[in-house]
């Protein structure tokens, strides 16, 4: 298993594990459901629009790198 991570613009780091990068993307995406995204943006990005689930999943897929 390898660890992959991405840094949010607020400075929070999201990490996931998988045998491949694609598995790690799916790992993080499974954690970041609508409720988790909304909670994160309310706490860490007050006043910013909350991205859709699709937008957040795209960000994860684009920005996840080996840790």
C-alpha cells in the first residue's frame, strides 16, 4: 500500500492509501461525500461557495500525488 495526499488551499492535507494512485483517489472520494464537503467548506472556507460532489471529485483526481 502506498500513501497519496493533496493539499487544500486552506492548508488541510487529505491523505488516502491504495495499491495504486487510482485506488487512493477512490479512497479519498469515498470519505468526501456531500456532508463532508459542506462541513469542510463551512469550517475552513467560510464565505466561499461549496463545490459540487463532481467538482470535488475532479479536484481530488487532479491533485492527488504520492506522499
